[in-house]
C-alpha cells in the first residue's frame, strides 16, 4: 500500500513541478491541477470536493494484495521450527503449572467487577478434596431487566381479560379503537 501511495505522490509531484505554476497550485491548496482528464482518473472536481476513481482504486488495491502475496511466497519458505514449549524459566512443567479457566477469566472479572456480582467459594489449605467455585451474576440484569419484566408481566396479566371472549367482542374493540383514533386525528 505504501508503494502505491509513494508512486501516486511522485507522479503528482512530477506533474506539479513540470508546470510553471506548480508552486502557485501548492500554495493555493490545490493538490492537483485542473485538467481535462477522463472521469476515471483521480482528479479533483471542485475546490472543496475531492473524488476518486473506483477502477483506479480497485487496480491499486488488487496490485497491493498481489504484491503482498508474491512477496510472502518469495520470502517465506514454509520451514517449521520444532522446539520444546516455553517453561517460563522454571524448569520442567507439570500439571499444577497449567493455566485454568479461572486464570483466563480472572482479569475480565477484575476489570468488569463493578458490573458483576461475583461470589467465590475458596477452599482452605487443609481440605482433603478442595473445591473452588465462582458464581457470577449480572447486576444490570437484576436492577433493570427483572423489574421491567415484572412490570410488563403485570400489565399483560391486567389486560388478559380482553383475550377471553368471542370474535364479536374483538371486532367491537377494534372498531371502537378505530373510531377513537379517527376522532383524535380530526
């Protein structure tokens, strides 16, 4: 991508410096001279508006991708180096040195601790069968969604009697609603 921008900069600078009024164009905040170039080139349309050419942009992006693929194929030789796992300088690793789900989740619980209600059960050093347990509850759910859900459920229960009836009753409700809305709109 850098190569494409570099070439564009060099060509633009060359075009500006080749003209006698190149310095004037740079001083007056005009990046490129106004020419009768075809519509598909990168040419400014107005002093306050810039345009780009979709075909030129597509060709530039495709060139960058192809150049990257070719460079990777040229310099990467598919050699894989095999070595022992890194032991952190502590010697031979064993099962007690492994990271657990607790080790991965602890930073997230620490960072977002204000949003979650965390309850931990830690084993003592003298437990014959130690057990570690963490229960995480969402405080926002308890403070916002549970009361809102309760309110919606009570409202629905209050109006449930409307759903217990005959079709003629439903049609009367619908007709009355339409008449009231029409009266409000007029």
